[in-house]
């Protein structure tokens, strides 16, 4: 069931996790996006039915990520505007690399399936 399903990914996979997780809120309670890539249709970043709102959403990115630029922050702002409970985690000095993604996965893993 959804309370036992999580989806997360990095870079293009992070963008796809947001896409899949928000389109299939009845399937995934936990969504993690680490340095999510651009091109996401941000109109999906909302909760239509509070009964199936994600239990935990996190977006993690590095402050010096030149690959995805401001896209993770922009996704955060859309979630904030739409009233979606989430965490935006900025890794100081982080780039588009496993230092950021390891922190993201560690933080995500500590918070799912509670």
C-alpha cells in the first residue's frame, strides 16, 4: 500500500520522482528528489486530496550546482505556494555530485516509513 512505498532519485531521476510521486499520490507516501533536473510540469506539484497527501517530501540540492541551477529551488517555491508540506534542504557548497546525493538519501531514509 502507499504507506509502504517510497520513490526517490537524483538528477533526471529526481525530476521523474517528483513527476511520478505527485501524479500517483495514491501509490507513494514518500517522495525524495535530489538535485532534480528541469522540465517538470510544475502544475502537478499539488495535493488534490488531503487523504492521500504525501507523508514526506524532500528536495535536496547543492548551493553550487551548476547543472540544475535554480530548478530545485523553483520546485520548492511551487510546493510552498501550493501549501504542500515538504523540506527543502540546501547543502552549502554542494555541487551536482554524490556528496549532495548521499546527504539527501541519508536524510530521506531517516524519515520514511515511520
